[in-house]
C-alpha cells in the first residue's frame, strides 16, 4: 500500500512539473489543450491524465482544482498564492518537447531505454507521444547521415558512421546546456555507467580525475568546457565503445596520436582503471586523447571526407607553389600524389596541435633558401597559415624534389654540369675534362651536344658551356667560352671568370680571400699579382673543398632595382588585362621579342595565367618567354593610377610586376630578390624614376 501511494505521488509530481509552469503563466485564465499539447510535445490523452494527477495532489491541500471543458483547462479556480508553497515543482528544469527528444536519443544511444515500453516508463508519457517523438528523432538523425531503426531483441538503435553519431550527441549536449537541462544528461549517463559496470561510483568525477592526471603527466592545463561537456563526451564514448561502437581512424591518424605523450597518459590511466575492474576499450583511447587535445566532435569528419580534403590540399599547394615560384610542373599529378603522403600526417598534426621535428630543417633552409621562401608563401596561400620551419622543411623537399635530380638555388644553372659543344671524339672530350680537373680541381658532370641540337634557352642550365666551334651571336652569353681542345692560359682565365660565380666555388670565396689577405700582410716582398692569380684561388679551393668546412649560408641577393628594369604607367580606368598588356609591350620594346605580346594576349583571357598577390597592393604576373629567340629574365613594373585595377579575387592592385621567364626556374634568384626587396612602393618607383 505504501509503495503504491509513493508511486502515485511521484506520478502526480511528474505531471505537475510538466503542466504547472505553463498554467502559472496563464494564472486566472483558460488555456487551450491544443496549445499545451503543442508546447509540451505530448498527446491530448497525456494532458487529461496530467490534469487528473494534478487535481489529486491539490485536493488534499484545499487550494482549488483545474477544470477541463471544451478542450481547454480553466485555471481560475486555483489559489495560486498558496500553490507556490507546495513541493510540486521539480528540482531541475522542466523538459520541453525538444529536450525530451534529445534525452530520449541519448538514452537510446547510451542507456538502456530503447523499447517503447521502457521509453514510456522513463519519460512517463503515452505510447502515442513516444511514437511521435521517435518519428521526429528519425528525421533529425537522418540529416546527419545516420538512421534510427528498431532491431529485434534490442529495441531502437542508431546506425551510421560513428563520427556522425558523436556529432549529433555533441550538438544535443550543447542544446541541453543552452536550455539549463544538462543535469538531466549527467544523471542519465551516471545511471547507464552504473548499470553497465555494476560499480556505484561517481563516473563524472572519475573522468575529471583522468583529466587531472593528464595535466600532471604533461605539465599543462586542459581548458575544459565550463559545464563539463568534454567530461560527458568521455562518458558517452565509454558507453558507446562498451557496446562495440568505436570511431575508426586511419593508420596515419592512429600513428600520429599513438606517438604523443598525451596518448601515453590516457593509456596509463586506462590501465589503472582496468585494475579496478573498469574497462575502457583500447580503440576508444585514441578518441579520448583527441578530446583532451582540444578536438571537438563537431569538427570531426568521416575518414573518406578527410581523404578528399587531403587530396584537395595537396592539389592547391602544388598549384599555389607554381603561382608563387612562376613555374609549371611537367606532371603535377605525380607531385600531388607524393605530396598527399606527407600532407596527411601534416593534416593530423595541425588537427591535434602537434609539432613536427625535422632535424634537417637548418640544412634545408641553408641549401634551399629560395624554395623554402616560395613554399612558405604557397602554404599561406593554400590556407595552412604560418607553418613552423620544421613543417616547411618537409614541404620544401616534396615540392622541389620533382624539379630536377639535383636542385640548386641558382636556378637551372647547375653547379656541377658542364656542356661541351662540337667535340669530334671521345679523346677530345677526355682531354678537355682532364685539363679542367687539373686547373680547377672540380670533377664536373659533362654533357655533349652538336651545335645544331643546342637551343639558346638551354644554355642557362649549365655552370659552364665550352664550345669548340664558333657560336652564333645570339647564343653568346656569360657562361659560354669558345676555345680549342688544347686550352690556353687565356681560355682558363675566361673559364675561371665564369666559374667564380658558380655556387660551389663562391661558397668558399670568403674563406679563400681571408687566407690570401693573411699572406699579403705577412709576405710584403712577394709579387701581388701572384696572390691575385686565379691559379692560386683554385688551388686553395681544391684544398678547402676536400675539408669538412662549412660553406657560407648567405645567398647572394640581387638589388631589386636591377631586376625591375622599367616602370610603365597604365591608362586610367583600364582593366587588369590591359595593365598586363602594357607591361608586356614595354618588355617587348626593350628585348625585341615578337612572341611575348601575342602569348600574353592569349593568357590574360585564359584561367592558366599565373598571378600572385605579394602584398595587398602589389601583384606579380608570370610572363613566360620559353622558346623566344630574344627571351631573357627581366621585370617591368606597371603603375595603375586612379585607385588601381581590380583582379579576379575582387581586390584592387595599384602595382603589377610583370616577370619574364625562359625556363622552369632559372628566374628564381631574381624572383627571390623581388620578394625580399619589396618593402614599399617607394622601393620600386622612387629610386628608378
């Protein structure tokens, strides 16, 4: 009898908690049952039962009663001043229809209330209301790509990608917090874990202890959500994983997390809990680690989406590197495929806020300063932000590895390659190689071509071009030496002059000059011309190049004013295409080119044109002169008056730099100087004009 009375009182209290707050707002008036049903999300039948239960509670208190007539509730007969003294209101907030459905879904995903009878008992609503709620929940989870279905013997279950299910629950917790109903979720999860584990402990505090141990192990502070949503998500992941639902991570993501101290801390805490009989599946430790690293469920995507995102990142990075460095890959797809292998672990390091350790980063910055700078700019353009030098070092190697077998920063001019033109036999070639080796102490890589097969723009790829036949005037450039097979002293002087600018040799320039200066000071009687001879210079180079001395880390940088050889003013109110044409016309007049203008007329109408916004006001445009008889590396600045011109990114540019190229990357030194020398517009215009 006492048990039945207690159960009846509890039912009255629940009914009052659901309906009383609404009736108080309509104190002394009449409330439509249809309005109540709509607001509370319950059926009319449930409301009739609630009114009867409320009247049962009020009957013994002499405060009046509610009256139902014409599908309305008459509240005028209740003494509301005395009702506030009754202990009929709930300790927590009243669940609205939305909050009840959220709690119902949480119970289905993590608790034991999964059948219609258990849901009726748990939420004390009618069967029709439960069925209506289930219908609403099905439609909502479907928008996330999940499915709510009834499984034989299990009741209702949610099926789909586990990441999406966790995202639904994370969003639901945020909704409960906004409605001051988070305590209901804490109670539900606590009961579920107690039933699952059989242990009567405070699991919310247990999760808090896990976080505190994590802070001690890492010597850091975990900034948890103020309402403990992170701790609730740990409990949800625990319950879901005990039922066999875990988040599947790719091999790279697992390797990234397992290598962290954060994972080892969580793993150690889980081992201690296991000794106490509390089991957390190993697969779920990775997800808990990601929570402690600050990754919220709302930002987690399925593995297939991450694959597509990584591929897009690799593609955009390669395209932006081409734009920034003014080059075109022979096969960009190969570069992107190789890049994806690194972008994936980079993506996970950025996702979890981890740092890469690149022991070669200092060497990469020293040997490849131009590539490093272009990679940094390309990463920013791609949306990766300001990456650490360690990350940029890795990307630099991937982006430039496909450019040449040996990439040297002076462009296509390789420090180790020599071209011999017009050699008639192998004996002649061997004679020349032996003479150069004896004179310079350098064993070059030699290439041999007939004059008719040589192209002018290919000559820039060699440190030295030695021609045994007379070269046409248009092919005589700074690195070309015409000589006989038996090299004379005059020939060696010209060869030495060319090689002095070679990067291998120029790296020892400072050290050799210091040694020669010491000899000059200590041997004043010696002939000064002996100290200044190229023979002595290369003898010292031969000595130092065999010793483990560090070469200079400074990259020779051109004066930006020597790179930008002219300034053109574009017509007022012209388009960005017209401004580029003006710059190219000026270059054609200066170089005598007949093809650049036509080529750029086509490119400015094509999406293949490469341009890069160096600063908010300055845009660099790539103007290729490959194959042009008069092709050379030069730049023209175009001043755009009247507020500038609007580029396809819908932003204005007041200055356009038209940079010409003759091959894939012999222009890099000039381009690097432009990037490093662009302090302001005055650095372009004032000194030149």
